[in-house]
C-alpha cells in the first residue's frame, strides 16, 4: 500500500496534468516516484515504528508527508527541464516534509496509533551541527543565613 496516490499528488499540482504524455508520466509516478518515497519514509521511521506505517491518524500524517515529497520531485523534474534549476515550490514542499519527518524521528510528534518498535526517538546524527561548542554550566550562588553571594 502506498502512502499517497497519483490523485493526491495531482491535487497538489493543480497547474500540471500528470498523464501518459507528461514527463514524468503517470506510470513513472505510480511505479517509480511514489514507491521511492514510500521506501524513504519507511527508512526514516522504521527504527521507531513498524513499517509500513499503520493507524488511521498516523496514515493521515504520513500521507501529507508523502504528497509533499512526491509533488516536490515532480515539480523539480518539470522545472529542471524548463529552467535548469529546482522549483521554489518543490523546495518548500520538500522542506516541509523533511521538517515533519524530523519532528517524528526526534519524538516531537508522535504517531499515536502507529505500532512502535520500542526504540525511543532521539535526535538524528545528521541533524547535529559540526560547529558544536562546549558550554560550561554555571551554578547560581547559594543563599544561606541571609547572606547573598
């Protein structure tokens, strides 16, 4: 079962018709692009949730993420062919999808009705900056016997 359908994606790309004559074609979208992003989502979430994701509410969230990723891919492919660069809308959709996936992986968003694996979400290593600085903990002075330090 795919996390989104061709119609879901077509509804987002209102100015683009995806059919047998488009590039990418409807066959490419359903047999290549959608499964590619289904695997991507499963790879990102598979450590914390049993995949494929199940649960009515969880699937609503995952459907939105999948639509963003697939629509971004299609928009970028079309825009790249016309201009040689990625589309601004595709970049925005991809950023929204990645933000939502990261929130799930870090435990900020929980898929309550999905089946957990038992692993506790934690920040991904890819999200950690190379420019880490060590901060020293400053303990506030203690107050005792009316003295203020």
